[in-house]
């Protein structure tokens, strides 16, 4: 079984604390919690970054911030911004990607992670138009594919 190195952007990390009455949010939350559970068991590795920490520092809701930080405590690897990642992020921004999205994706790509997960449809579309070595996916789609391949 492959030990995936996984990067979740901030919208993904926030998803379990959104209104679960909407089907999409509920399904994404369940997928994220299943992924987190496998990371907790050491089967996979959740990766964090200074960019995640910086974006979280801008959150206004203290309770949500504490919840996300608690979730992020299972990340046993932390990656840092490099000149290579900054240059790639600038290219992504030049092509219309938002600032934080660009930095998150550039970090994951330049650090050779296996998968970048997001619940942001615009980011998924933008990433699909970009030449990347990393898999970029919605957590529901990704975990379904992985579990299908594990059978």
C-alpha cells in the first residue's frame, strides 16, 4: 500500500467545520475525515506548511481556528517556501490563480508531494489547465479512486 504524502489547502481543512446540512459539504467532510484517519494511523502523511499557518493566522473566527489547528496537529511533516516554489507561485498567479492558492499548489508541486486536495472548484479547474506532476483533486473523488485501486 502506497504511503501518500498529502497536502490539503485551507478550504479543505475548514470543510469539516462548515454547515453539514448540504450534501456536498457532508460528503467532502466525510472524505476529509477518512483521509485524516488514515494519516493518524500512519498509513499516509498529512503535510503542513508555513503558508497554511499564515493563511490561518488571518482567520477571524477563533473557535474555527482552534478546530482547524487541532485537525492540523496530525501533520507530521512541514514544508517551507523556497525560491523555486515562489517562482512557480508567481507563474500560477500570472495565469490567473489566486495568491494563496498559487503558493499552496507551488509548495506541494516543488516538494514532490503525491496529492493536493481542495474543495475549491475554481482552483481545481485552474490546476487542470496547468502542467503539474502532482495529483490535484477534490477529496471525495480522490479517496474513491484510491480505495478502488486498493481493492
